[in-house]
C-alpha cells in the first residue's frame, strides 16, 4: 500500500471507484478535475492543480495523491497548501475519501497517516482536518491520528467537526 501521484496505470480502477462513490451518493473534490474522457489529460489536470494558475475561482492549490494497494485504486487525498474562509469551516488542509468497497479495512487511517508528512513538507506544521458530525468512522480516524477537537460549525446545514492534527508525528 502506498500513496502515488495520479497515474493512468490505475485509471480503470479509479473509474470503478468513482462509480462506487456515485452509487453511494458521495461527492467530493475529484469532480473539480473534469471528465475522464482522456485519461492522460485528466491526470495532467490533477497535477496542474498544485499550482496557483491551475485553480479556478476561490479554490486553493492542492497536491492530490492516490492510495493504491496491490495494483488497485483505494482512495485519494487532497492536501491543500493553504486555507480560504470556506476551507477553514469545511474541508481543512487535508481531505480524503476511500472507495466504499474498501471501508472499514484500515485504509482511512493509512491515507491520513501518509498525508501528514506531505503536509509538513509543504510548510504546514498542523493541519486542519474536518468531518461531518455524523461520520463517526472519520472522527475516529482523525482522533487516532492525533487530532485534537477544536469545535463544531454549521456548514450549509451540516454540522462539521474541526480538528487540528500535528503533521510531525
């Protein structure tokens, strides 16, 4: 199991995971990168997102990585290089998602543990990580990675829990 830069070698497994997310009603940052009609262009658009010139509107630069295991796409993480007012409330520095068929197998904790040193290398000494109040699995992952509860906020009708996590663990 490892984090990699998005890679066309995993695109079919990635497409399968996106279908799982959609069937489960889960949406996320991966919709920012457009359609996967051209896998090479899609992967380039993700890489371009790490530069200020690659983001649109109020978005911030972010480094995106894929968690793979045994040749299969498992999940992805977005490590935002900075926070804007919206991310301070919902999203934070690190967002992650594990494909539904791989839930409850330790991948959520692994992806956050892998993301923390990357955040540190980007000059983020402590990362804001958030989850919906009802997402007990994500809350446990964050707390097991050293997350210290800050508060809860209302974000567009959803109660969001906010945590600070030291990146030098």
